């Protein structure tokens, strides 16, 4: 080993790397996220809804976790991950535009959104 480098853990302590709790599957996480977000009332007029509210919210949450800073980032995230997202989202009209993300979040009650996301 090079000078100035030391092993992170002594070789006898490898067992400490095992998690104490079982890992949650990605499917369970996706299902939980969808369940929580369904509690947010849709503020949009029915006739103008091209995209499901849960699809918009899930993409937004995942995009922010991935580092999105604005509406265009959310759209770009959705477009770049569309094939994966379509495995668990309906996406009846594809990925929402940046304007759709903006309009939806302008109308959602921020207190309700904060309450749901803090659960």
C-alpha cells in the first residue's frame, strides 16, 4: 500500500459492513411513493389534464433527488429516464413539459405537499 494510505477497515471487521436491517426493494419504494403522492388533491381542471398528477409528482421528486434545480431539469430528467419511468408510471402522453411542471406546482397547496413528503 502506498505511503499515506491505510485500509478503511481492518480485515477482521468486514462483518461490520452488512446492514442490520433488510434492504427495501425498489418496487416497494416506488409503490410507497405512489401511495403517498395519491393523497395530494389534483388542483387542475379535468378537461386540461394530459398527464396524471402522480406521474408529474413522481418525476419531480426523483428529478430533485437526482439534482434537478428547475422545471427544465425535471423535463430533461423525465426524457432521459422515460423507458425506466414507464415501467411503473402510466405516462399516457409521455413526459410532461417544463411548463406543465411549473403550472402544476403553482397550483398545488404547498402545505399539503410538505405534509405528504414529510411522512
